[in-house]
């Protein structure tokens, strides 16, 4: 018999679909925050001597700089693919690919 971990949030009581819907929502929130950072660092106001931006997801904070822009864009692309795959699996929909306009 194994040792059970504490589960104060009741994650163990979720169905598989509920768990993956929570993961999907979290990925969408993270994607939005990353896109805000990319937009800020790419914008005129971000270019005016401001070289860093803090991404605050509510659970974690990460400060990124203009030098991190390419890695942020890569992370954005990966998250978009993960979100599309989760949506397809959860809702059996055709993939939705979002292309940013910058």
C-alpha cells in the first residue's frame, strides 16, 4: 500500500475531463500573460527605456527582458499548439490556429 499525498484542493476527486479543462484554462491564462509581455516589449512604450516586464500569473512571477523576446515567442507558439491539442481532445473540434498580428 502506498502513501497518499495531501490533496487539500481535491484534485484527486476531479474527473479526467475536469482535470484537463483546468489545465486548458491555466494554459490560456499563461498564454494571455505571455502575449501581454510580448506586446509590451514590442510596443513603443516598451521601447522607451523600459527593458523588462513582469509576467504575473497569480501563482508565479517572472521578469523578462527584451532579450527574452525570442524565447517568449517560442513559448507562445508552443502554448498555442498545446491549447489546440487539448481543445481537440476535450471537445473533438477542428484545430484553431491563432496567428498574432505583429
